[in-house]
C-alpha cells in the first residue's frame, strides 16, 4: 500500500485498486510501473527505486 501511494503520486491519474485473487491480496496502481528487468528483484532485501528508500518493505511482506 505504501509503495502504491508513493508511486501513484508520480502519475497524472491517481488510482489505487485492491482486489482478492486466488486467495491473495492484490494492490494495483496507475503509477509508472515496474521495469521488466526489475521484477525478479522486487522482494530482495535492500532493493529500492526510491531516492530515499531502504528496500526493506516488500522483503518483509514476503
């Protein structure tokens, strides 16, 4: 949720959606999206694209 709020702020259209699919919570937003090359690193410790990020949030959510 925090990542969606952060990245949607960099978009003209600001929409965050929540869903429940196959027993999992899904969060989607209209932010700039994730580079295809970065998808595999999203849940690694200390990986971040934010200028002031620490890269711990998604790692802990796993």
